[in-house]
C-alpha cells in the first residue's frame, strides 16, 4: 500500500471528516432554537484550530523580534565598549 505524499492530506482529511460528522449530527437531531443559540456561543473545531494557529504565529513573531532586539542591543553595547565610550576624556 502506497503512502500519501501530500503533507497536508491528513489535515484536509480530518477537516472533511469532522465537517461530515457535524452535518450528519445536525441532520439526524431535531434542532431547537435553544440549541441554535448555544451553538453560536461555542466555536467550531475548525475555528478553534485557526485561532490556535494565529496565536502561534503572533507569539512566534513576538519572540523573534524580542530576540532580534536583544542581539542588536548586544551588538551596540559591544561596539560602544570597543570604542571606549565609558572612559573619561581628559582635557
């Protein structure tokens, strides 16, 4: 049996299966107005996954720029120390 070579296949597959389960559940159950209001408050699995991915990207950029600022600050301090910026100039 050949393996699937597309790296995003399983993500699409799990999303399709989940959406199919939600559809079959909503078709088989009688939906009351209370259930509709409750379902609007709770997010879907797909929306939660998108929020997690967005949050991960934001934190990744925050960490990247934080490390970048520390490195740039270190380079500036190293350059100033190398050029004797703390020594007193005698007249």
